[in-house]
């Protein structure tokens, strides 16, 4: 019996996992999965857990973009806020059109003359609003350290996760604290699923070992970090990759996005919930989004939607969608790639390939005002050339360019040097 390490890339729409023996570095398992058709818990139970008897997982290393799923939601549904009286929802003062970070009914306003009995009464009130509330953000100015500590202890005794804003007068800092609190549940879900599935127990069901879990934060794998760091895990990992390889520019053509990244940072994150002081790597979307819908405009012209389609049900490649997306245009190339066919195993079925082909034929025949309508080959060339033009605008020499992403093989016409990309292979290089 020998221990193993597990590498995970957990994106919005897909996951890649790889297990290797610690002693020999032999690959024990390597697979990719389209997440709308499964879950991390199911992946771990079905594919990794069977290894544990002979190869206990001692460490798990995660690069993630999964928290991007939260970017279209209000984060404060289960977060209680303790604020100064008359400062309720003050984080919205700069821009009230952003997504909310708080539920107004879960705010507890306090004066410096508060009592613990008052806190108990307020707790009873908010628990009636949301019995599932289990996190609290404390952002109080002009309170003594002793008062703040007493409030923190009150909520800790109630089993709450406590997040204290270190700069109550700073709205950006308050947003950051609220984001940390609102994201806690998602991080806890990831961690608990890994621990539950991969931990070992004795015959009495008592826990013997649980794997150490490390997330990529900033420029290394860490166990201690703020939840907000996880929104930038994947970008920081990619930045580290091309910076270490002494390149000037990174092109990332993945299932989820096509971006260009330079060695450039911004001190403020313009988040969906408002501005937050957080230094992060800048990236820019290029080409056409892989999930943009290909459709016929009312004028009879072929167009690509400006807003990408939802991850669920995803592209036709996945077997359930009826919308034709940009990535579907490359189904033949994808079906011949051993790694990508794991993401979309239904492409092995001739029925699905015929359906995708027929859909593009319908789009071709539905076009008006063209002697030669855009066919599948022209659509592919257009998408590739658009990406190539956007890259050209950055005026970078080919040898100074790093190209990553599972879909980089679609663009060999632009760069013959592109090679298959694997998140987990890159993770193991940095363990």
C-alpha cells in the first residue's frame, strides 16, 4: 500500500482529475468530466474512492474557477450583518445597481449601548427570517475591542462562522468581507466532499486519516487563505505558468473562455457586487466566446450571440442542448482527441454527430442574401481567423507566446507549436 496525491482542476463547467503515486509518480487515474452531467462528489465516489484501499490519498491540490458560478447570484441570503445603526446596506452607496451582498431582513443594527439580551432578541428575529443563516459579518465603528470580542463570542457560541471587517469605514473592505462570508458555503462544500469521500475510517466508523487539501492562491498551493482568493485561483495559476516560462503573453483557449493575459495587475476588482480592493491579474476576452450561439438573425444573416449560452445544458456536444454553439462547429476535431472525448463521450455516437451536422445544414440553408451561404467550414475559419486577428493586435512574437487550454488544438492553423494542455499535469509540476 502506497500513498497517492490527487490533482484537481475544478472549473465552472468541467473538472479534470489525476491521481499519482507519491513514491513512484505513476499515474493511477486521469480523467475529465463535463460538470452539468455529474458532480465533484460523484466523480470522487465513482473514480477516486476505489483507489483509496490500496493508495490512500494523502494530499489534494486544487486549482479552481468553480466560484465563478456565484457571480450571477446575491451572496447574502444566509449571511447576517451586524452594523452600526443607520448604516444598513451602506456598501451599496457607490453603486446600487450591483448584485446584492446582503438580505435587508438579516441586518442587525447596533448602537454602542447594546446589550447581549438585545442581541439575543435580534437573533431570534433573523432566525425566523432564515433558520439556515450560519454566517455573520461584523462591521462596527466606534465600538471598543472588548465590545467587538463579546459580539464575536456570542455568534461563535451559536455555531456561526464569524467574519469581522477590519476597516468598518471602508466600503470596499466591507464588500470584501461580505464576499468572503457569502462564498464560505461553496468552499466548505468542496472541502467536505473531498474529506468525506477520501478520508479513511476504522471498523467503528471513526476517522483515521483525512487528506490535506491545498488550493492554488497567489503563486503557490496554500491551506490558509481568504475565500475571495478562490475567484482568482485559475488566473493566478496560469499567470505563474507563463511567467515562469519567461513568456510575454498567454493565450488561453479553454471550454469556458478564450482570453489573453499579460503580466499586468489591477489593484481593484470590479466584481458583480461592486468594487473591491483586491490586486489581481488582468485578462481580456478575445475571439468569439466558445459558448456563443450560432443563429440566423431576423435579417437572414448568420450571427453569433453577444451573451454566451448557459453552462447547463451546455453545447450540443454534451448531448442535451438544442442550441448550436461556436464550440459545436469543431465537433469533428474534438471527437478525435482522447482527452476531449472524455468530456463529451456522446460524440462516440453517430446519432449525435449526425444531429450536429444537420443543425449546421439548417443554419446554412436558412441564410438569405448570399450566393454562397456560410457553411460549417467557413464558420470554423471565421472563428479561427477572428481569434488570430485579436492575437495579432497584441504584436507579440510567436516565441514569446504561451498557449494553454484544452481547446488550443483547434488553432493549430495559427500556431503549429501548440501541444495538448492538461491542468493536472501542470499542477503536478508545481507540487
